[in-house]
C-alpha cells in the first residue's frame, strides 16, 4: 500500500477540549502507540502470526502480508510532509477538498512529535 499511496494509513483524533485539559494523558497514549509501532516493526514473526490468524492465512502467507505492509507504518507516529501533502491531494481528488488546503488546517502532529521526542524516536 505504501508504494501505491504515500499517505498516513491510520491515526488518532481527539477533541480540542481534551487537548487543552488532558495534554499529558494524550501524550501518554501517543507514546504507547509509538511503542506499539516499534514492537510491530521489531517483531516480524509475532506480527506475521497475528496477521495470519486475523486474515485466515497460513504462516508463510502471514509473513508475506507483513512484509508488504511493514513499510507503511510510521517509525515515530509522525507523517512526513510528503505523506501529509499526498493525503490532501487524495482528499482533493475524492472528497471535494481544495488541493490548496494547508496541511496545518487539518493536521496537528505537535503532540505526536513531543511524544516521539520523549521516547527518543525524534532527535
């Protein structure tokens, strides 16, 4: 998928109120997600088994499926500018969103970046 569409494949959302009142809680959730990403990328066999079970595949097929998708996972939970811009382009083509929309209008990765920095995932 990542070689076809260079866009973030998933994400989290919350309310402005939660961001204002529970910032540290949000960062802790994001850190847990980043830890999960690190585990996903480090434990090929375990994750291949999970994929195989979830999709009804044999072990070899699970490994192949894992290998196809592993590069779509972000290393630190923060998409690149290229990925964010590609997402806007996809929305422009499919959802009547202006292609000129600035990514900051719909994305705020500052807390994800802070969580990654705390974990040492971003220098």
